[in-house]
C-alpha cells in the first residue's frame, strides 16, 4: 500500500512536469490537488502500528553495509510526514485558488516531489539516502525559486552546507566503517576530532536552516514570487535543515562547545528574524524574516525537549505555514503590493476579506501562543515564553501598520466587493483547519480569548508608532550588516588571496625559475661554444691537439 | 684468373659504371638523370654481385663475409636513394652531376675494399683514397665563401699526414705482413710502448675526423654547413655507415690489446662529442649543420658503446646507428623538396609555416625527428632499447644520465625546428613538391614506421651477419 | 581461435586515422566527412568494448582476456595486452567521450582532417596504454601517446604561444626517458619483461630501488600538474581554444594517474615510504593553490583546468592511501568525471566560438539566449561539483572518507579544495547566466543544435544508468 502511495505521488509529480496549455493546466492542476488530497486521506487512515509496512530498494551491496532506499514509516516518523503531507496538500489548494502564475502545474509537481523527498529524508536509515535526498531537496528548492538573481547565493550557501555534510559523514563513515545512521551515536565514544565534527555539523545544519548569520541567502529570494517563497521557505531547504538537525544532533553535540553555540545561534536567529520582520518595508522580506524567527523558536523548542518531534512541534510546523499563508493572503488582497508604505490601510479600503483575515490571524496567533505556553509549561522553560511574547508584539506591530495606519504614499484603492467563490472556499477551508487545530489541541477557551483580546489591543494601540520612521528609509539592504560582514570578511580576502596566489604561484614560484636557471646554463654553454668556434684559424688545430692529448692521457689512465 | 675476376666482380661493375659515366660525359650528355640512372644501374649490378659472391676472399688482403655484406647492402641502398634524390637536385641546378656520381662510385669501391680488407695496407690505401675523394667533393662543389677553405684544407692535410705517419711507423716497426692478426700480436707485445699506442691513435683519429666526433669536428662542421645538399647528404648519411663498419672491425680485430686505454679514450671522446653536439645544435640556423651536430651527439653514443669492448655492445651500437641513420636519411630526403623559387632552403628560419602549405613534407620531417629522438613505435626506439639494455647490463648508469640529460637539450633544438615549421607564419612561397622525392620520402616513412615491428625478423638476421666478426 | 579483441581496440582507431588522412580534402563537406569517419570508427571501437564486457567476469580480480604478441627477440620483448574492470571503465568512458566530441563537431574547419586523424591516433595509443599488461608494452604506449598529442597541438593552435609546444614536449620527453630507464632497469633486474600487476613486488634494494621508484614517480608526475611544475600545463590549457585539443590535453594527467595506479604497490618499500608524506604535501599544496587561484581567474578554461587538476590530485591521493580497495571507486568516479568535463569543455568551446563569431568582448550573460546550452551546462556542472545522483559523487565520498580515516587535515584541505573549485565553476555558470548585463547583440547567438543537445542529455542518462552500480567496493 505504501509503495502504491509513493508511486502514485511520484506519478502525479511527474505528470506535473508536462508543459500544457493554460486551459488544460487549470484542469490538471485541480485534478492533481484532488488526487493528492485523496492519497492524503488514505495515508491518514492507514494503521502503522505493528508490522512494518513500506518498501526498500537495494541499490548496492558494499563491505560497510547495504545501500538501500528505504521507506518504512512508523508512528514516530509519521509525526513528521503527516504534517508535511498536510501542508503540501494545503499548498496545492492555495495554488489552485490563488493562481499567482499562469501555469501552476510545475509548481504543484515540485511540491509533490518535495514531499516524497522529505519523506525519504525522514525515513532514511543510511547516509547515502540521507545525503542524496537532502541534495535532491536542494535542487527542488532551486527549481522552486526560479529566479536567477536569488539563486546564486542560494546555490553557493547550500553547496557549502552540503560539502560540510559530506565532510562530516565521510569522516564518520571512515571512522565507524558503517553507513548506518543509528551507529552515529557511537561516534561520541570512538570518534576523534570531536570539535571539528561539531563545527562541521553546525555549519551544515545552521546554513540549511538559515540561522544567523547564514540567513542572507534566504532573504535574497525575496525577488521570487510569493507563493514560491513560501514553499521554499517552509517546505524547502530550511525544513530539510530541521530534519537534518533531528537526525544528526548527536554529531552536533559531540563537541562540548556546541551547546553554547547552539543557544547563541538560536537566540540570534530569533532576534534577527524579529528585527527583519518589523524593520523591513518589503512584504516578502517580512515573511522570510518571520519564518526565521519562527525557526529560531522551533530550534529552541527542540533543544528543550531533547530533539524529540512530538504533537506540539507538529502543530507548530503547521502553524508556521499558516502564518506565511495569511501574510500571503494580505499580499494578494492588497493587489499584490510589496511595499508596505504603498499599501492602503484596510480600514480605509474597507476590504471584507482583509478584515476576515484579521479574525483568522487572531485565532491563529492565540492558538500559537497557547501552544508555546504548553510547551514551556511541560518543559519548564521560560525562554520560549519570552520569545512568543516578543513575536506577539512584532506581529501586532506589523498588522497595525497594515490594518490601521494611513501611511504616506498610499492611495485609497477601492478593492471592490465582488464575491470570489474560490477565495471563499479557501477561507472556509482555513477556518476548518483552525477549527481542527482547536479540536486536536483542546486549548482553554478562556486563555484563547484573553490572548486574542491582548493581541487585538496591541494592534489597535500605538505600539507601532515609533517604527514609522524606519519605513521612511528605502534602501535597507545597503546597511545589511551580515551581508557586509560576509563580503568584507570572506569574499574580499578570498579574492585578494586568490590574486596573490596567482601572482606568486603561477608567475614566480613555479617551474619558470628552475627552467630559467637551466636555460641560462644552457645559453652559457652555447655562448661558450660559439666563442670557441669563432676563432677560425686556430680552433681546428687546437681541437686536434686537445683530442690527441686526451687520447694520450687515457693511455696512462688505462694503466698501460 | 677466373677466381680473381670473380673476387673483384662487384668492384669491376662499379668501374664499368665509372667508365660509362665518363663516356656519357665525353658525349656531352646534359641531363643529370642520365648519369644518375647509369650510376644506379651499375650500383645494382655491383650489389647483386656482392650478394652472390659474398664470401670471396684474397688471402692475406681481402675477406668478404656476412659482416661486410651487411654494410654493403645498407650502404648501397642508401646510395641508390642518394642517386635518385641528387639527380633532382642537379636537375634543378642545371648541373650534370657527372663528377659527383663518379666520385661516389669510386667511394663505393673504396668502401667495399676497406670493409673487406684484413691488411692495414689495403685499409691505408682505401681510406686515403676516400679522404682525397672527400676533399675532392668539397673542391668541386665548393661554396662561394672561400674564407675557411685554406684553413680546412690545412687541417685535412694535417689529419692525412697523421694517418700516413702512423701507418708508416707501423709499417716500419712490424716485421712481415701488415695483416690484422699479426698486427694484433705486435700490439700485444708492444703494449707498453707509447709510440705504438700513438700510432694506433693516429690510425683512429682520421676516422673520427671524417665522422665529425668532437673535438675533431670543426672542419666537418664548417664544410657541411656550406656544402651543397648532395655532398652534405653523402657526408652525413652514407660515409658514416661505412666508416663505423670499419672502426668496429678494426677495434675488434686489431686494437683489443689496448682495450683499457681505448675504453677510456673512446668513452671520453664520446661523452665530449655528445655534450658539444647537443649544445651546438641549439646554436644552429642552418639545417645541415643542425643535422651534423645531431650526428655528433648520436655518434658519441655509438662511440661509448664501442668503448665497452664487448661484441654485444658493439652490436647494440650498430643497431643504434642504423636506426638513427634511417631517421636522418628521411630528414635529408625531405630537404630535396624544400625549395623556394628554385633555391633550396638551407636555413631553419626559412621553413617558417611549412606545415601550412606543405603538410606532407612537414609531417614526414616531424616523424623523422621523432624517430631520431627515439619515440616508440618508430625505428629510433629500437636503437634506444639496445642502448639502454647494454648500459644497464654493464652497470653504466652515469652514462645513461649524461646521455638522457643531453638528449633533452638536443631535443630542444629539434623542437625549435618543429615550432618554426608549424607555428610561425609563412615567409616564403614553397615550390611544388617533386613526386619522385615524395615517393622516396614515403618509402623512408614506411621504413621508419615498420622497423619498430621487426619485419621479417630483420634484427635477428642482422645480428647473425654482424656476429660473424666475432668468429 | 585466438582472440584479438584487445588488439582490435588499438588497430581500429589506427585504421580509422589512416582512412581519414587519405580522404580527399578541399571540398565542401570535407571536414564533416573527416569527423564522421572518426565517429564511425569510435562507434566500432565502442562495439568491441561492449563485446568485451560480455566476455569479462566482473567478479574476478586481476587481468583477464590476456593476449600476447611476439615482437622482438633481442631483447626478448612481447606485447602483452590484458584488461580488468578498471581498465574497461576507462576505455568505455574515453570511447564515449571522444564519440561525443566527434559527433558534436559542426564547424567547417580546414584542419579537420588533421585533427580527426590525430584524435584517432591518440585514441589508439591511449587504448594501448590502458590495455598494456606488461611493463614494456606500458612504456611503449606511454611514449607513443605523445606523437599524436604534439601533432594536435601543432595543427590546431596558432602562433601566439609558441613556447607551449617546446615546454610541453620537453616535459613529456623527460617523463618518457625516466620511465624508460626505470622499465629497462626492472627488465634487466628481472631478466625479462614482467606483468604489470607484479611491478609492485620488485624487491629491489640499494641504489637501484631508489633509482627505479624515483624515476617512476617523476615520470608519472611529469604528466600531472604538480606544483611547482604545474605552470606549463596551466598556461597551455588556458591558451587552448579548440575544445577537442583542450579535452585531450586534460587527459594527459590521466596517463600519469593511471601509471601510478598500476605501478604503485599497496605496500611501498620503506625506503620510499619515508618520502610519501612530502609528496602528499606537495599534491595538497597544488590542489589548494590552484583551487584558490581559479576563484579570481577570469578565464573559463583556467577554471575548468583547475577543476580537472583538483580531481586528478584527489584520485592521486586516493592511490597513495595505504589501502588497495579504492581502485574501483576511482575507476567509476573517473568514468563520470571524464564524461562530465568533456561535455563542459565542448559547450564552453561552443560558447567561445559564438563569442568570436559575434565579436563580443566577454562571455558574460551569453547563456541567457541559449536555453539548451544552459540546461546542459547547468546539469553537467552540477554533476561535476557533486550532484549525489551521479556515481562521481558517491565514489568520491568513499575516497574522501578513507582520506579522513588516514589524516584529518589532509581530508579537510582536500574537501576545501574541491569546494573552492566547485564554487569557481558555479561562479562561472552564473556569470554566463547573469541577466543584469544582457545586451541586444546576444540575441544573435546560436544555441546548441538539437542533435548535440540530445547527445549531451544522453550522456547524463548514461551517468544515471551507471549510478545503478556506482559503488564498487570489494565485498
């Protein structure tokens, strides 16, 4: 059954690659969504307890273990697979409803293929499968972004992260002499160079997740389309980074330095995300920064719960996507205006959809805060409480700017009150999802109401007024400290070193010196020969005499 | 009487050829190919007769055997090709070439007799004649630049005088016949005599002089640079074959008592020749001089092998020489097609861009140079194998290091030539290639390519013929 | 009936070269004809290779399908040919690469006949080199490879780098001489020719041991761009404009690497083992420096040369590890690697030709109007730098894990070099795709032809197919 499910998904994904006319594209993309939703329904109803069901494809037998492509989802791994599946289906629905591109089948195909790849990462039991699928997810992310300006940094950062992962696993494989991921636990006992292993693992994981200070490649994708940004940010490389963290956290913490570094990075990521979310005028960059902050918090949650993926983290992940999507809807309803300064305030434009969106945002925010409090309560940790409070404030500030403030440069746009059935369907679905969230989490209604009220009050208040000045500055990217840091600390010295090496190694310290010296000796010999040969009359006689003397000397040397 | 006639049939055929050419000259035939055809005809007759009567002898004076036949065959084939090629040269220059052909036929007689001789008197006579013929070549076909002529003739005279004095001294000292066997006994008895040793050296030096071994190379170096192509070709390719045959024979049959001193002397001269040849080759702009210096290097190697005083080393030296000569002959044959406005090209720089318009000649020259360097699967590689095998067997690693160090230096000179041919812009308009010359060039190429495959087990057959000298 | 399949692999390209050179030139389709003849010859060659696969036993180690041909009696030298899975992989990839080169030639070139002849000669000699199963045959083909190479450089390149030929020839000649001396010393010591697989167990002693091993080492190193003797290859590659000649000149280090693989024993004599770390250090320095230099180099050919150099040295370090189990990994990795850099080189050659045709100053943004070239170049560069669905990646993983097992610092620096060189290739790719500097004249660019596009995609499919049996390790 599992095999059929994966085969079905693969087939749907491959069909999506076909380039059809726009009319057929609409039809097929709806069919893709329906098929995927149906498969999701079947998958959710499967019983994974007891006998292992799945498939295993034997790729190669080696002396250090069989290399297989495994997919044996268990209850534990399904805690990761199912939310990702759900998000993917939701994303397909969103694509069909908010048709941001003319052809959406390719994007749908990428979402489905990404789902398969992430599932295989989750179920990976050996390095080969893990690395291969992580790299494939990079490629899917690359194809998803589809914007050459953004891709360069994306590719370079991911390439570096992949090389660190490669190096890490090569070292582990060389030491442990096994490809089995479970045996990585043993590295702590027998492994050497633990600090180096830790640093390698840290680089690979942090870059993939997009933590501070490696997030700039993700913020740079803001020039791509919004729908693709969400997919790439939520389901793409950062999620594969989180999965890597879950799989390889043992290697990360073999070094005693790593716990502290991890904490610092987590906090810095969160703070950077919050700052970017509040500070940026660009809507897309705001969303990316929000994701950064949410991922920072997720990393902290995983730290405090011992890197265990449980139902809380499941809902947290879904929540991340829903947050992204809500801002996406704001973007859509604001006639795809990217710059917040140019957006009209919702109150003035009287957009019904946006107001209903606020209601949904409030529900989602309340649920999220409650969820995080539960986690904090369970694990007795105050840091995430602080974090969610800051997040609450940040979101309220941003929504204040969008919903209330009549900012300069904005024009009142009559958005129209035409009823859009597809949007209405989506709103209902969204409400259904939120309802299911309430159903599964079973929060205290009083807490939810309290949080909602606080949230709305914060939006309505003048909390966001001090931040008006920030939006006056247009070119925020120029003052990006991290970008400049990378440029001046890494790029410039590397270029300098490269040129100096070329000068010294290729021009000076190469064989040219040796060959020049040999040539000089040779030229000396030739000049001597020419000089000796030049004396026309005496040379042959001299040579003759020399020859005879040589021969006669040999007579004596020969012992005659 | 009949026996005497049979003994000299090949030589008589050559004499007939000389007479034929004289008659043609008397009747004022102008076409060079007539003379060349006549010379070739009589050469073939002589060669066939040599093969037929390969074991003739005159006791005490001449002994023809497989060894002499080997050199005769190789030399005569080379001379046959030489006649072919030189006729095109003479035709282009509008010279009959009668004197050249006649002198060449006389040289062949001298070669045959000298190789077969077992008597020092015969060697003396034949070599002196050869020496004079050599001077005759230069005299008849001299260049316009006469500044070095007196100097060169003086040196040649001195060399000839040394040869005569050495011979005269030995003739005076040896009681009885001057056959090689008794001479060897004489040398054994007088091993400690410096005078006798000097006389022996005096016999060898003229050979080395004609071969251009350093430090006796100056005159040959100057002359070859200024000679016409046919004379340079003869001096560089044909003459050395026979001279080396004679040196090997004399070293084996006469000079063995002085093995120790000779080993040292010959190896020293060999190394010196190699070094000078490799360095000098890089200073040349003239093609013929470049080949001459290249020969100095390679002959130095042959001399080193000879100095090991071992029949297998001598054979290795012969194989090395033979393979080198094949490559050199091919390189020289290309020279007959290198003309611009009727003038033969003598300088390396004048070959600029040859590959662009004459790819055939350029490629054959390239192949011949590769063979000379010793790259497999060309003929030169066989020579290299023989050389290295011998030196390693004898434990002479130092020689190997010196040989290969200077081979690299010499190769630089070849590469300069290749670079000129392939990389530089054309500065002259080359004349159309002569089809006959092209045919010879192709034949030479086939020989270079096929030698490496040891067709008809040629190397083994040559060895059997060569080793007769050890019997 | 005695099998002569291995000899056919040498003879077929040789006959093809004779056929090409004797073909008529000077008419319109002469160049196309020459390359077609070359292509058909190579296809026949590949056919023979595939028939050999059927006869080969993949589980058996060591040389199989041995053929012996008498050559000289004095000294006794026979030509001994044999094959194992490693050499089969090399033969296959070289055959396919050269076939791709010949099939992708579309320009009318006056020197096509000469170039096609030289290529076929080179293939013949290279096949002989890989098939050689004894030391003398090995040497003969090692030296013979240079003849077509010198011819190719002479025919195809113009006058602005005249010293290239001299330096190239001299370095190669020194290598040839050193190998010759070493081989003849072994020949003399053992009293005759010995199979190649026993060359590692010589049991020499004293000066002879030093002489032989140092000569062998230097002979094979003369083919590899190892610092400080790297500049001649670097400058030569940077100045070669013909894609075919560039590919062939980048196969020279393969000759050296292969020599090390065949001669270098697992247990090196102690006298020589002392120097091995120094050699590794020099290799590493070369790798790192060339990788760093490639970052700032503006020449795409230099970047590609840096890529090939780094990977060759990676394999060389793999050879020097004290484990004999990496041979097949190196073999399969080389299979992919050769195909990858061949195609990248051809595509870059096409781009440079277009640049010359339109008289452009720079290659920047040229891929913006060449979608097929973009797809192919992107795929191959991604495969080259480490796409995990190619056998290159996985076999390199095994090699690098062994390096790490041996020495951490060595491993780190190797991976750093591989990363830097991959980065430089990626930078080049993005420079070619940079939309910011598009100009109107780029619209006149001609993309890859459909035929070539299909050929290159077929190459990628080939790489994916070999993925199914990509990790070659002794079970």
